[in-house]
C-alpha cells in the first residue's frame, strides 16, 4: 500500500506474537515495506490531540483503559475545569 501513495501504519501492540523475535522480525519487514510502526498509546494520543473539543472526555476515558495512569491526568483536568471554569 505505501507504493500506492498511502501512509500505512501498523499498531504493533494490537497483535499477539509468539515471541519477541517474531515481533521484531515483523516490525523490520513492515519498516522495509515503508509501513510505519506505532502503538495504541500513540494512536490514542494523536486522536485526542487537544482537550478543547466536545468528545475529549470520552477519548480520555478510552485512553485511560490502555494507559491506567492517564486516568489521573483526566481527573486532574476535570478538577481544574471545575475550579477555574472550563471553556467547553
């Protein structure tokens, strides 16, 4: 697909490999073909992009499922909005 002019990404941690060697081999083959390896965390961060959007809370909740410590960030943001007044 990269040769067809598309930017192709593969979410490496969204699949199961039988070993670390199999995973590394797959990533190397993808990279040789022009596919960009990425992670679930990176994809969710790029989707979220900014807090200043109506669906930010839902995206933060989703992000918190794959990155549990992120729930603290979302809670901190909600509290700051309560204290300082949100713009959403």
